[in-house]
């Protein structure tokens, strides 16, 4: 759980604060690392997705959901890092026929960062 919190904190700091130093590609790499770690780890705390980051802009669950929907729209094809992120996120989040919550902050922040170029 400590590594999950650490990886989340890196992405959260660089995406949800004004003092982040990572660009869009590095944040994408961080999201891939986080998703791969969550996918490979067995958690006994079933509320992990709601509790990690609960006092910030978004929780771990909100980040994963928002990032998944962001990369469905912003990946650059099968060989892009965005598509890799989508695949990694798909290992831990399966929306079925759903869609992103309209007020998902992580989705909005990733979209703003991607639009900057």
C-alpha cells in the first residue's frame, strides 16, 4: 500500500497542483506505473480506491476512472504511450457500458494538460 500511495502522490502532485514539474508524457508514464502496480498488487483494503487521496482533488479511484476515459479520447494510436496507459488502466478499471462522471477532476486536468500540447 505504501508504494501505491507514493506513486499516487507523484501523479497527484504533478497533475493537481500548480507546482508540478512533469509534462503530459511524464504524467502518462506515472499513471502507467501506478496502474501496473495496482494491477499486480493484492489489496486487503477494499476501500483503497476511495481512501487514497481522499483529502485532495481526487482519489485513486477518481484518478483511474478519469485517466481511463481521458486516454480513450487522447491516445495516439496502438503504439503510443496514451494507448499503453489505456491498456494498463483497463487492467484495473472496467467501465462496461458506462461513461465518465461529468465532474471528474482528473479527467478535466488531463484534458487541459493534453490540449496545451
